C-alpha cells in the first residue's frame, strides 16, 4: 500500500495533521462541520461554500471556521 | 389601540413588530436564552461570530435553539477593536448565510468598552459600500451620530451607559438632540439596568432598545424579559400619546366648585 504523505495545517489556531492535497470539503466532512451553519476562511480569504470540493489543501494552510454564538 | 398595532419598527425597509432587540450572550444555557427571547417578544436578536469548537462537535449550536427563519439574527462585531477585525467578522457573518443587516461595534477601551468612533465611522462607510445594512453602536454624541448618518448607517445606536453596566440613560439631553436631528431608527444599545430604563428611552422618542445583560443576568431572567417587553410597549405608547406640559406648581384634579 502506498504511504499517504501527511501535512500539517492550522485550523482555528490548532495544528492538525492530514493527508496532503486533501480537498477542503473532505476535511470538513471528517471534522463533522455543519457546512450550512458556518463560514470558512482559508489563509485569510473567505471561501465560497459552493466550491469546497475544488480546493486542495497544502502544507501550512491556515483555516478558520466560525459560526454564531450567543452575544450582545 | 388600532394605531399601535400598525406602529412598526422599520429598519432598512424591513418591518418588525417588536421594538425590543435582545442579546443572546451571558445566559446560563441556550434553552434559558431561547425562552427569555420568546418571553421578550423580540423579533431581532444579536449574535456573535466565533470559532467553531473542532474538537467537540457535539456542543449545541445557537441555531438549534433559535430559528433564524423565525427570529432575525443580527450578527455583531463584539470584541473587535479596529476596523479590520470588524470588517473581517461581518464579511464572515454574511458568508454563514447571507446576513446583510449587521450590528457594528468597534470598541476603543477594554475597561469602559466605549466605542472607538474614528474606526467605527471608517468601517460603516466601507460596509455600506459593500452592500451591508449597518446598525451602529456609538457614543451618545450628536456630532458623531450625524457623521455615521452621512456615511450610510441604517440605524444609530447610542449607548445609555457602558456596556453591561446597568446604569441606565446617563445623558438624556444628548439622546434628545440626536432624536431631533435624525429620521433614522434610533436605538439605545447598551447600559440599561431595569425595565423603567427602557421606558425612559422610548419616552425620549427612541425607536427601540437593545438589551442583553439586564435580562440575562437578572435573578429571574424570564420575568425580566417580560418586564422589558411591557416597558418598551408602555414607553412607546406614552411617547405617542403626547405628555402634558410639566408644571412647577400643583393643579388640582377635582373641581373646586361645590366643595362642602
């Protein structure tokens, strides 16, 4: 079996290891993120949620996933 | 009474039945928050934008308790101390699900939580150009309120007192002047402590009030939510009814004729 190359990326301020070139949509699915209820930033740029499966992640990518919580 | 029924709060051409906007922070639980909102009768609630907890996806979500189809979510920029942070936050909020009506709040001091008005004005202008409808938290300063209006704010939201202080309206004169100079919705945003503070705001001619801490941190939040609902209605009704001219001396209510 071919060994999958792992990369380190940062999500919401925490480093995680994932496979190289993974699609953003696949990563979000692995993390069980409710896509409809969040917004996603990749390297400080907001990502259009309709093209998540067209984005492949690379080493040191920084992702922010936000949602609404209680606030005044 | 018929007149009151058609008396709606209009913000950015959208009509709302309630003139009470409530915050969703500081509650003990999401279910407590949801029930307080229901009792308050509010149509609009403020919400904050924060990171998703990626290590625990079983945590309850606000949207599971408060249906954004039934209650208007007003994303805020709480915790932002400059224009860049505020713009980033609201652009993300819009991306979550198309929210364009937003509350801008750029703070300038961590202790008194007063708004940083230079950054606030700058952000209002940019957001308006990007198509946002911006309700703006600001100082109770008529000149700053005017500037916000000039750069496209859709509602002016001066503080009554520092956020969460519960001190009530400190500068009625300024609020009256702002009321006189603007036709935009005027909403008292922060610092209310008890229901009567909301009545006072409405009697000054404000279009609405925004309350979070005073309800969420009351000993009985549900009762306080109801008290604020009634206080806003009472204040609005009182304002529309045309109060009597205040007099220094007394004026007897019973006729003086026929006294035995």
